[in-house]
C-alpha cells in the first residue's frame, strides 16, 4: 500500500505586539456517515522573541505534524453533541435550542 503524502504545513507571522508565529495544517477526521474529511487547524507556535526565524518556527510545527506524518496514522472519529453519552445521561438531549448552553453548564456544575 502506498504511503500517504507527507505534510509540512505552513508558517506565518501574525500580530504586532508581540508578533506570533502561526502554524497551519490539515488533519483527516471521520464524520458521522464514515466520510473522511480534511479539517484545517491553526496553532500558535510561539512569539517572534522565542523563535526569531521562520525555519525555527517550521521545526516546531514539524513536531506537531510528526503524529500525522507517521506511517501508522489513521484518521480519528469526531462525535457530535447529539451522539455523546453526556447529553443522554444528563437529560439534555432534545432540550430547547436557546437553553442548551445554560443547561449544559448547570449539569456540569451539579455533576
């Protein structure tokens, strides 16, 4: 079986006070129907003071991408709120749309 492509991501500076190195990459996830989708991720790698050059920031991003670039990597499954056991066991499944967030906070505090 052929190996999947190797990902390097991309790195750029954002902000002015202090400027931060941002790293972006994509990761495969399995959706509800078993369809594999690519999700974009963006992470702060560090400030310009910590990583003065772009190659240093790229090396830090490579550490994050090591898991995705590993030969044994398989996409993970992402569960929705409706599928989670948390909503079923707390009685929040099917509650009013505008009350869902406050009900979740209340149940977490009580539990």
